[in-house]
């Protein structure tokens, strides 16, 4: 197999590249140098000439607030890009695995979202990701859309790395009314590799995969600092002050910053079909290694 993985500089691609999987060992990773959705180019011809056995799209415009100001760029990366990949997959008769997000929902639910529930994104990022899903489905290719949430890892910009970068602060205000399931990118990578390696057929469709316990951002931050302290990776931790989304956004806007509206409830159910390929990862189990790696990199 020679899978083509798009988005080589992202968290998920980094975790995929570290796996000793039969399919991933033969994979090729493309980043902006090879496939830049913001630059005019014959992207389709590049993909067709490469002739991959599978296409995995991990690339995305993930700057949620910046997307409000750069809507065209967000839609080019999150909607037009997946559409191009899907049409190439259709012409090559190969499967496309496309990663999406809980932000396609409005957060008004009180129970975990199932993959077939109606989508009502609240911001440009969510709208562009939903548009990408729709274009993939309409292409006629064999597709697997995997929605995930609150992804973190040892690399890139994510909530864990942000919190660890602020560990010397005496106090931190953290939102306590947004709820989700943190997901370790390494667990999501193992799921994708298992799908590629398996002889089991996964029907075209949209699936949900995220971490274990549901928590607020405040509770997630508390777990991060507790883990770091327990493993003696920090000597002290900040005092966390719970705040509301409205209060946080108001303070940001008062400072002249553009802030996208976030869904308050982003908990995804776990699609049972995926249990044949990989167990649900527990984000609490992944935290110690992630924080250790981040700390060693900072101190090294």
C-alpha cells in the first residue's frame, strides 16, 4: 500500500508517522510545499499522477478565531481542499478518510451527538468543515468521515501545550461551561492505521471518535496541572479561576480581539462501528507522556 497523507505538519500526521504500522510504513506525507490549497495549482493532477492506494486528509484551517476574519482561506482549506481530494479518490477508485470536528454542531444538545444528527455550526470554522463534509459526500467517492474533538498531542498548538506554557502563571481564568471529550491524536492515529491495515470493510459514512471522560476546559486544565505536579514535572501550579464563555469572550472583544462563538456542548458519541478497529482511548492515560515530552522539549 502507498497511502497519501495530507497535512504532514499537523498533530495527527505527526502521530501517524510515528506508528509502526504496515500501511503507514508505506505512506507518503504531503504538506503545504506539496499541496497548498491557498495557491492556484493543478492539485488534482498531482494526486492522480501519484496514484495512492488511499487518501487520508488530516489538513485543516483550525484557527477558529482567525477564520472569522479570513473566511475565504478557511473555506479553501476546509471545503475546497477535501472536495478536490474526494474527486481524485473517485477517479482513482480509492478510499478517502477525512477528519472533521464537533464544531459542526451548535452545542445545544444535552446528550452526546450521534453522527446522523442535524448540524448547525455557530462559526466560520464549523461552517467550512461542514461544507467540506458535504462536498466529500456529494463526490461519489468511497469516504470515511471521522469527527473528533479537543485533539491534543506532543506537538503543535493545542490546549495541553498552551496550559503547560502558562504553568508559571500565578492565576489562570479557564472557561468552565464548555463541555467536550479531549482526544489524544495518537489514539486517533491508531484508529486510522487500523482501518487501513484491516481486511474489514468500513462502509462510506460519518463516524464519531473521541476520548473518554467528558469534561469542561476548566476540568481539563485542572487534570493537566495535577498530572504535571504528580509526576514532578512542575514544582507548583497556577490557581485556576472558573469563568463563563460569555465573560471570557466579552473580555477578549473588549481588548479588540475577534472571538468566534463556540458550542457549549461538543460531546460526541462513540460510533460502535469503529470498535472493530480500535478501542476508545482514555485521554487521562495519555497525559503523562504528552506532558513529559513537552516538558523535556522545553527544558532541552
